[in-house]
C-alpha cells in the first residue's frame, strides 16, 4: 500500500488526481468528502485529517491505515491510497453511496427478520474475516457499516481495532468503542478477548436492526453501564423465538458463555432460508507482496516488455517491496504511487506515456496519461512479437498465487542496456505456461522490441486499435458531469430511505415551518435555498452535531419530502433530535 509523502504539496497531489466534492460525513477525527478519480471517473470517499487536530490520536489513524492495508474483503471498505503531507493525511476509500446502516434502520423504523438476516450474514462474514486476520474491530455499530451501490455492507472505522501480538486469544486492556455497544467486561475495565467483545457488539447491533432502538440505553453513563453489566433488556413482542434466542446467546454477560463467531457462521437463525453457512473467506484477490510482484511483473511485461519487467521486479524485490500491497492495479491507477526511480526508468525507455491497467474489474481498462497520436504511432512501431511472450501473460488472475517468480535478475539500469531478451521470462513453474481459454485475450503482448512481420503488425494493430477504442470510450465516460446548477426551486428527487414524506404539497410552507422550529430546539443553521445546514453546540463551543435537512419535491407520490443527512454527532441523539424537529413542525 503506498503511503506517499509529498512535502508540502500533498493537497495539490490530491487535486491532480481527484475532483473533490461535498462533505459526506465527519467523525471524531476526520472530514470525509466525496471525490472522483479524474482518469477513471470512479467515485471515492476521501477521509481528510489534520495532523494538528489529531494530536494524541495520530497513532489511531496509523492503526486504521495499517489495518486497512492488510484487509481485503468484500464486506470491508477498501483503502485505495494514502497521501500524507507534513500537516494532513488523506485516505482515499471505496465510496459507499448508500450511507450508514444506521440511517437505513431509522428510516425504516426497524428491519424485518428476513432483511436483518441478509445484513447480519454480511456482518458475520466481515467479522469472521477480520478475526481470521488477527484483528478485533472493537467499535462495531451501525454507523460503522456503510451500504455500497449494490446494497451490500462495508465495514469502516478501524481506528480502534487491535491486533494482539500473540494472536486474538490474548487479552486486551484498553476500554474503547461506543458505550452502548461495549461488552460488560470491557466497560468494567477487565482484561478481555477482542473477538468476544466484538460478538457482544454484534448482538447489540442485531438488536438495533430488529428493533430500531438499543437494548441498553440511558443518557446517564453510570446508569447505562449498570444496565450493560447486568445484561438485562426487554424483548419486544415482534421478535421471533429464534431471534430472542440468538440475541440472548450473543449478549451473554459472561464472555465464555457467549457464542463465538465460528458458531455464528452456521447458527440455525443465520442459516434459515439460506441453508448454507456464511461464506467469510475473502472473494477479493489476496494482495500479498508476492501476488503484487506477480501482478506488477505481468503488467510491466505486458506493456513494456521483458527488460523493464525484470528491472521492475528487481526494484520491487530490493527497494519497493513495501509500496503496493493492497491492490497493484491501484498502484498503477494512481500514478502518484509509482516511485520516482521507476517513473524515470519508464521515461528513460521512452515510454513516458504509459498505459495503466485495472485488473480488479476483470476487464482491462485502458487509461492514458495524455497520449498523443505521435506516441500511438511510435508504439505501433515498437510492438513485439506476441507469440514469444504468450505463455507469460496469458495467465488467469485467479491463478496468480500459484506462480513462482523467476529469481531477480541483474537490473538493466540504462537505456543503452535495454535490449529485448527473449525467453528470459521463462519461469520454472509449469502453471505459468498453462493458457486457459479465458487467458487468450491476455496474450496480447506489446513488447518494445518492434514488429518485423507485417502480418503480426496488422494483428497487433488490430489489438491496439481496439485498445484505443476502449480508451476513447473510457475518456468519454470519464468526462466529468457538469456540476449541478443551483436551482431556484426545491430539487425533485425519488423517494429514498433518508427522506421523510410529508402530507403537504407546498415546499415553502414546509420550509418555513422547519425554520421556525429550529431555534426552539437550539439548532443553529445556515440556509442555502431549500437546504438547511444545521448544527448544535456543546458547552465549550464545540460542534456536537451537524446535519442537513433539505426540503424537496417527490415525484411519486407528489408531495414534499425532507431529506435528512447526519454529518457529525451521535447517531441516536441525532435520530431523536430530527424526529423531534419534524414532529414539532407538524408537517
Ligand atoms: P472517524 O474515523 O473520524 O470517526 P469515519 O471513518 O467514521 O470517521 O467517517 C465518518 C463518516 O463519513 C462515516 O460515518 C460516514 O458517514 C462517512 N464515510 C466514511 N467513509 C465513507 C465511505 N467510504 N463512503 C461513504 N461515506 C463514508
């Protein structure tokens, strides 16, 4: 995983590669903004932290980065890139447009047992994986589970996670996390096992999903702690016997009597209507350093040929082994992460415009850094004989772990020495030579030696042409959408879970009602059209809560709606406050 130090222009680096949009969330340490990777058009979430503000919490951020670098799972939010300057840290994350699971629950009041099961299985999957990697999350709550574009959950916020040196069985001492979700042994200051504490939090979370409120709740911390340590809560009448039993088995005060995550994987409640245990293994490729090297090697080989591939491999082995552990495609994707030496080498070899591949989406997306027609022509001249390299690149991505790498060769340090060396890539591993049917497309090698044979030239030209067409298509796709123009009237939106429907049809009337109520609830606000940016303040002039209320028009049914978005502050306090505002506004 690249952590790039660009002193002092990290923010410039960020702007070079990303368009930065509005704030979509903020937490104890960070402001999170929506961003767009300029080259690919991919939306990202950028977590921005000021080192000065972090103070003693800087180690927490380091912990989070380190953990996210090591975790790669379909239900764990992906960390793409980290840019660090002397004053700030930017974490570029997979964007989850569905918002927090918390908002989803409160919008629906509570979830049905069937829908809860879908989400809960994903939570169990994420936690089983996280535990298998030696981590305890220690801050599980619905605010830390985001919903992605496919309505799947992604776990975030690893700032409080722990990876005991002796393994997860070792006891921890630090009391952390949100009190309402904290296990009894944790708030009592006892030594505890991280994975057991996570199961308790999962129990609280499961209760919140099924009920829409917390099992243990009180404004007074002492009272709350007493309730948690007693472990007594009421089961509402709508819970099925199966749900009651599972909750009871998870929220056992004695951690040794609590279910383990392993037991959760095939618990009868979890299995219901699925008939298969939770699949917790990562479906994402494992980006071990070795795998990274293989991908880098294959990539460079494919695009720049043997010599540079070996050189690159050498660099990875000896100098840059650390630099792209999470996802090699993103290392290329975010070119800032290519170490200078490699950039220089690429340039020295007259490839200063290079293609970047994304392996993650299975298809090869062609990205370009300002290619010109002249370069296209030059590269056409420079294309290699495809057949010779076929065996090395016609490799399925999923097979990559099986391959043995060739031992590092003496680096080619200058352009003069950079001669194409045939067969030099032959590996001792048989698997490398296996060309699967799917692998055929990958056998399009573009080496730098040049094409002698015109037939080959034509074939390669065809390949290249299709790549260029792909590139054109890509660029069209990348063209940033025009920023939403400010509208005079309220926005027209579809019904979403974070929109409260009113029975009214006049947006101005609704807006005025809310405007008159906010001051009575001690909510400070600024107005921008039909959007109210609201804040509440604590005793020491600190913002305790920030959220947006937007009056909008719904199409079906044709009524006025209020879109809510929490930006900062305790989720349950926010829920009560917004409910209070909207009910008092009598809309
Ligand atoms: P902190 O570590 O300061 O508590 P978080 O990581 O919890 O910050 O992020 C704060 C909020 O920002 C989240 O609760 C969520 O609403 C939003 N957020 C964080 N990451 C993403 C993401 N990847 N996609 C969308 N929203 C996000």
